């Protein structure tokens, strides 16, 4: 039986969720958000409201898994006396990765979510353009985070 609270399981679960979010964010950045400008104004509000709900069903669980596993690994590393097995959570790579995650969440809830709320009220080209340009923050951070976690996994765990 697999213990879900082992550093290995937490790290691999985190890596998987991050890889999925990195793929999603690149699709959103290159394809999805730029196409907002092509949606006719008369149907945009309904489109945006539906988009927000449907996207939430996909990304919210993954983001929560990412945050939960990263936080749990960090907390377990801080309270554990088993420095050898839990040092993953306190390694510089893990801490940088966690920092990227904090910045991703900050960007999401301080920039992108308010822009989506605005677009749920009325189609506004400037807000759509701002959504595309500011989403690069998350796209780059998730890409860096994925690289850090992949490097951490390759150095700490033999699959």
C-alpha cells in the first residue's frame, strides 16, 4: 500500500499536478485568452461566465493539490526529525518552487481573478489584453516551478 504522506508520494503528486497546470497555462496563454477578442460582444458576458465556471472545475482541484502537497511537504520537513527522508521539503529547490507557487496564487487572485470578474460584467478589450499580458507571470512561474520540481525529483528519487 502506498502511504500518501511520504515525501516521495507528496513530491511526485506535486510534480504531476504542476506538470498538468503548466500544460494548461501554456494552452490558455497561447490559444485561449487571445481568442477572447474574437468572441462577439453580444455573447461575451455569457461566454465568460461559462468559461470561468468550466475552467474552475479543471484548474481548482489541480491548484489545490499543488498547494496542499507543497505545504504538507514543507510542514512535515519542518517538524520531522528525519532530516534524511524529509529534507526534500527544505531544500533550496523546493523552497524556490514553493515561492513560485505563492507568486502564482498571488497573481491569480490579485490580477487574473479581478480581470475575469470585470469581464463577467462587460466585454472590455483593454481588460482582455491585460489578461493576456499579465498571464505571462503565471505562465513563466509555472514553467520555472515545473523545471525545479523535475530537477528535484531526478536528483532525489529513482523511479
